[in-house]
C-alpha cells in the first residue's frame, strides 16, 4: 500500500527524533531532514547500527559529489580473499544461485540457474550475469571513497561480509545501470525497487558515504512508497 506523502514525512521526522545513527548525528532543529556531512559523529568499525529505512536515509550526510581523479582501477577487484580458488565474482554467483552450479578447476562454473532481480529474468549460464556493486564504484568515489586508502577501496569493491553490497544480475541490466545513482536509474522490475533503495541506503550507511541533495530527495520520495522496515547495519569504516 502506498504511504501518503504527509504520513511519510511524519514518519521520517519521527525516525530522526528517536534514532541516533552513527552515519550522522540527528539534526534536532529540523527533524526529518538530511544530516550535513560536518555533523557526522565518530564511527567504530564493526559497530552494529539498528535503525529503520527512513531513519537511515535521514541520517546520511549530504554533500556535493566530486569525481575528480576517479579511475575504476583504484578499486581492486575481483580478488580471492580466502584463497579458495574462487574470486569475489564467483563467490557471489555461487551464493546467489537458485540452482547450484558445478564448480570445476579454477572455479569455472557450469550449469546452475540464477534470478536476475533487477529485471526478473531467469538465467542458466554464469556468463550471462554480471556481479553489480549496488552502489557503483564511481558513485562511492564521488561520495567519499576518493579519500580512502587503497586497502579500504579494495575492501569496498569485494565486500562479501554485507550480502546487500553485491548482487548477481543480468549483464544487460548491469550495463544499463553503469555508474548511475538512484536519481538516474532504478531496476526495471518495479517490485524490486524498495529493496534496491534499501540496499543502496545500507551500503552508504555501512561505508560512511554521503549523498548529494538530488539523491537525498529521490531516496525520500521513493521510500515514501516503501515500508519503514527495521535495519541492522554493521559499519565497515
């Protein structure tokens, strides 16, 4: 059921009043508004934050984006972090398979079945899928990752500890999305959009990334049609 705009605004305001999210301190003078980047308080790696979708969106710091100096190679991926022969891409494909593939030498995947949630397609060949960064690497750079160390960017690009950070989807949908943010692209499968903006918000919260004003406005508008579900986020930085 769609939440009426007035009710959604009230819920956002209530969330901002009662929740303290480490991604940013609450703005008590303007409840329900986005939190300026300068207001962010200390974040502890590994800390668990319990909030709601509306509260998490309201707590994301707002800042202008800057892509100066961005190169995809500054985010090293796909790595084999546990040295089991399968890199991050393969690990996501194995974990998300509807029907498990056979894993051959060199972690070559054969058979298997996947549901591409972006466009609601069933695919039966791993070569037809891409593993998407829900918040694209370029968007992460724009939103704060330009100041990170190479090790932090590598950890972001291969984040298997947060199941909402990476997703196996059709190559077509992933390439349509490219490095666009939520103001420019949403999954063609409309029923998946609430999950998508929730996952987007979780990743930005987890990594302490900012949002620009257009992104903040879009997230609030889209979230008004979604349940204000509880969220638990483990901070990565």
